[in-house]
C-alpha cells in the first residue's frame, strides 16, 4: 500500500490536485481520506460557541482516530470514515465505509503538521498557492458552501485562517517531498505525481 499525504493552505487547490490525480488512476486502486471528516464533534455547542471554533488549529482535528484509521487501512481493513458538517459543527450518525486500496490519499491543510501522520506517509506533497488567490477561493467557497456572509469570511480569515496558516501550515511545507505551485492548474506536476504513483505501486 502507498500512502500519500497532500497538504497546503486553505483554498490552495488541494482538492483539485487530488481529483485530477484520482481521475487518471484506476478507480479500484485509490481511496481518498479527507482530514475535514475528522474534525472533533462540536454539535453540542451553542451557535455563538461554534463561531469561535478555530478549524485551522491542529487541536480541532481528532488525529488519534485518523492515525488509527490509516493503520487499519494499512492492515487491509475497511474503515468507517466520519461525515462532518461545517453548518452544524457535528458528525452525522452515519459513516462512509472506505476500503483498503493499493493507493491511499489523505488530504487536508494540517496533515503534514502532525509527526505521527508523516511517519505513515510514503509520499508527502504540499500544494502551494499565492495568498491572494487562496483568499479569493476561500471567499467564494465559504459564501456558497458554508453559508457565511462576505464580512464573516473576511473576519474569519483575519482571525483564524491567516495566523494559523503562518504558524502551522506554511512551516509544514519543509516536510514535503514534492511542492506543487499553482495548485490544480499545474498539469506538469500532476502528471509527474501520477506517473510516480504508477511506478511505485507497480513495484
């Protein structure tokens, strides 16, 4: 099994890179795990308390469960990946069964910041993007998908996203084996990664 970690700042294009890699590989050989599914369940909090959650800090992620699930996949077991809602800040009662595959991709802003996660990765990738480009994507995403106002998005970015990016996410770039500038638009880098995955997985 080949475990690939793909990190990068919020709005950097990680999901696009993952999608383009997966689209070029046989469906039955790849499993994708999202760090976002492993946010701690805070559905019991009031709306005011939920608004104060710092989703960009490592403490917001249940890394113990994520590491456990990676180990289970490595052992060939199927895992129950959580379903998390940003709107309610809670996990659903249902889970998504994810089967062990030849290639497992784990993606999220903080996956390279955790030493136990890095130890389990065979390839570590950091998706890089200009701060202004990331902010524009964040504004569009948070308004369309998370129900935030323009003002709320900017306040959240200034209070949480930018400082956490500088403290935790940007420094994790130094652990990357491969850095992909321009996110999902970097077709050359994506082709190189895909070819490398095929070579390693065929060994």
